[in-house]
């Protein structure tokens, strides 16, 4: 992951850092593994634990709070995934294709899921 003064990670770099397990060589569902979210793993659902370290939610690379607290911009342009099909809410994401960057992570107001 980039440090201060460097360009943000691409979407692929962010996903790799957040969810790849180098031991099993598999992608995890969450940074901490495949177990469901608990309040010990990520700051979600408006818990407002601003100073919580939540080390139990670290990625396999030791990166902390990859989910929760804030969204993170990536360097990748927001484009549809292969097989994208417009749903009834075309104004939800389609207008932003090609004009915005991808966000990853998730802010604390998000609901688990």
C-alpha cells in the first residue's frame, strides 16, 4: 500500500492487500478471514469507536481497518465489471462510470453484510 506522498493503490492492489492470504494463496471474504463481522473486527454500524485499534480485523499482511471508519479512494477509474447489466436504478452507478475513482473499504455508518 502507498505511503504518504505516493499515489493511491489501484483497486486490484487494494483488494490484494485487504483480502489475499499468502499462506493459503486464497482470497478471503474479509481482511480477517471468512468469519462474519463482529464489533471486535471492524468499526461499522455507527459504533463511533474512533480510537479502537481492532487488531483482530487485520489483513494477512497486518493492515488495519481496511473495512470500517472511512472509505478509501483508489487510483482506478470506476467502470462496470464484465457482465454488468443495468438494473432499475440506472442512476445509482452508471452515470459515474469513467468519471469517478473506485472506493474501497467502508465507512462506519455501513450495515454489516
